[in-house]
C-alpha cells in the first residue's frame, strides 16, 4: 500500500470519527435547537464537536474535511442507487458499495447499518444547506419510512438556526406538511420560526414567503399578524420585507371579511384621517360613510362586510400615522415612503370598490362589480369629495417621482 493510500485511509478514519460523534449527539439529544460553526483556525488536539444546552457546535478547522468526505459518500450512494435501478450493482448495508473500488472509505461506511447515509446527509446539509440533491435524498429516505417526521421538522429548524435564509429548508418543511394531519400542525410555531429567521437576517425573502404560505393555510392567525408585524417594524425599521408582509395581511383580511371582534367598532384612526382631510369632526360611522362612500346605500350594506371594510381602512389609516411617527424619529426612509404610498392606494382603491363589495347580496368581494377589478381603480378622481381631498393632500408631496406615482397608481393627475 502506498503512502498516499495510507494518508487517505487516515483522513477517512478521522472524518468518520467526527461524523460519528455528531451522529451520537443527534441520537442522544432529541431537542437540539441550534447549530453553529465555531471559528477555530487550527486543530487543538481536542474533539471539534461541541454539545451544550441543546446546541451543537463544530470547529471551523475540520469543516472542509468533513464536508468533502460526506459529499463523496453521498454522491457515491446516489450513483450506486442509479445503477441499482438498472439492475447491475450489488448492495452492502445502508450504503451501496461499488464492487470495483472496494475502498476502505466505503467499507467503513457500509458497516454502520441501514441508516448510515443519514449521518452523512446530516453533516453535509448542516455545513451547506443549499444543495438540492442532499434534500432530495432525504425526501427519498423519508418516503421509505427511514426518517421520523418529528425529527425531520426539528432538523430543518436546526438548519435554519445556522442559515435563516435557506430556501431548501423552508421548502422541505412545506413538503413534510403534506404528510401531516392538519389538526396536528402547530402553525403558531411555524410563524415563530419565520420570525426568528427574519430577525436574524434582514430582507429574508424566503422566511416571509414561508410565513405567507402559513397564513394561507391557517387564516385564523391573521388576527395576530397586525400586532406582530408592527412590533417587528419598530425593531427593524428599514427592513421592507415586513412592511410588504403587513400589506399582504391587510389585503387578505379585507378579502376574507375579517374584523377584530374586540376592537371591531373602534374606527378612530380612519375617522381622524378623514376628518383632517375634510376639515371637520367625524363622530360616528354614519358620518364617516357619508364622506368616504357617499354613493352607497346604507340600507343594502352587509353589516359584516362593512365592519371588515372599516376595520381594514382603520389599520391603513393607523399605518399612515405610524409612517409619520417613524419618519419623525428616524428621518427619511424609502421603507416609510413606500409603505405610506401603499396605504394611500389601499384606502383609495377600496373606497372606489365599496359599492361592489359591501352589498348584502354579494357572495364574493367582487361579485356585483360591472367592471374588472383592475379597471375600478381607474375611475375619475372627482367621484367623491373625500378622494378630491386625498388628491389635494398628495399635492403637498410635490416631487416628479410622486406625481408620476399618483398618475400611474391612483389615476390622480397632479399638476
């Protein structure tokens, strides 16, 4: 045996030893919550695997060796699986062994039993969770009942603790939910996981998309999102992802005729906003409706739809004030301005659509509309005193960009 072969065997044995230590931690601790790579440029003659208080750490000096070793084994396993499908490869243990190479690396791996490939997948994914092949192999193992669904959810969360923007980990969780009973799913935990990931990494598109997926699956959580998103915005004032999610939540609330039963008749924010624009005092809902939807017959309005409509407008008016508050505290920001614009558009659009969505005979938000919804927002800006007042107010933001935005999105021709 050459010296190069001896060195290779030593390296393989070294990697196998560390991987087995990591696997032992997985077997021992069923409540692992965090993984981290600990900066350590050189070997200190101690185990690089650190396990404390349900957290797993791996010293950085061994990452390259562990990943390359696991990667080779996984690709070998994948290649041999493909050969097996063609019926020309022998199988040994949990890994499929190439009969022509017979390397000590594969012999060592095969002896560890039916679940041997799992420990290599664990290490490879923890180090580099962006490789789709690794996750697809996990899916195959899960489909063969080789993996426990509870542990798989835990593993995906562990990956996200290190890389909170991992789209593959979020996608894997969504895939796992296909096999989970709806009644057994803790959707609140999923929202919390998304929030932790977004908190760790700003503009976390994948976390917010996953959160929206959760909301679509479990609409009852909408009622908490208004409070949660405001808290997040006040902590991360320039992270527009949360503003965008709040806009999504508000739209879904109105489309689903949601209103807060405990706060469903307090429309002080929209009353104050309209009162300021109209330079008058608005004391009740009837006064408010006379300004914002003067052409709608109060007697034919569906009460639940009206409460949802006013509740959502109230949130939008609150957000206009929130943007002004944040601007006064932190100065100009594109996030504040863009969110303010969205809320102005939200109020204007839905006031124009009110006659279509509030009638008691309507079975859906737009069932009584004589025009497509995208055309309704392009009505004459003179259709109510309130909209004329909004237009006058927007003139104060007299920049070329804002004038163009008003023209394109509000159909306000501001000279």
